[in-house]
């Protein structure tokens, strides 16, 4: 099974919505923990990689990215 490669600037939709109502998040940091910025209100959170990968439902690569590794 191939692992999805997440990059800074990608937008993801998570399983649960943020209290502001938005379920889209922009990735601003990757590594052991992921830094996410809510697209609705701008709130920033850090979550562990394992929890992040289980919560992702959809991914939109950043603009200009070909998606090839």
C-alpha cells in the first residue's frame, strides 16, 4: 500500500468539522506532527501524524503542483 505524500499548501477535508463549521484545512507543517490552518476561521492546530492520516477524507494538492514525486 502506497502512502499519500502530503505537502505544505495542500488542502484536506477531515472527518469532523471545526466548531466554526468548516471542514477544510490547509497544511502548514509536516513531519511527526501536522500543522493545520482552518480555512473558515484561520485557527491553527497541531495533530499527530497517525491521527491526521486516519481523519483525512479528501485531499486537494496545492496550486501548481503536478502531484508527481
